[in-house]
C-alpha cells in the first residue's frame, strides 16, 4: 500500500501526519512484513529458488511501500 492508495481510501484531502498512530502502525507493519518475507525467502532459497525469488520480490515491494508512505508523510525521509 502506498500513499496514493491510502489517500484514496481516506479521501484525497487527507493530510498524513507522521506522528499519527495509524501512519506509524502502517509503517511498522510494512517494515515487519518485509523482514518476515526476507526470512521466508532465506528458508526457501536452498530448496526452491523460484519461490524464494517471489518472496524476495514481495519483501522489496513491502519495503518500497514503507519508504513511499514515509516520504508522503515526511518528505525529509527521502
């Protein structure tokens, strides 16, 4: 989920406050999901490289969403 999707869910005129609990929760959740997917990819790598590659891609997408959300609420993070 990136900032555009979040804004479309909440309304275009919403201001994302970096100190808001929901924003913090989303950032932490996306970051943690990326770490979990990395661990799964590491476990699969020796036995199924195709699955590992898919988990690697999902982990990167999660980290990218976290960075995009961070940049949307606090441009100084980019």
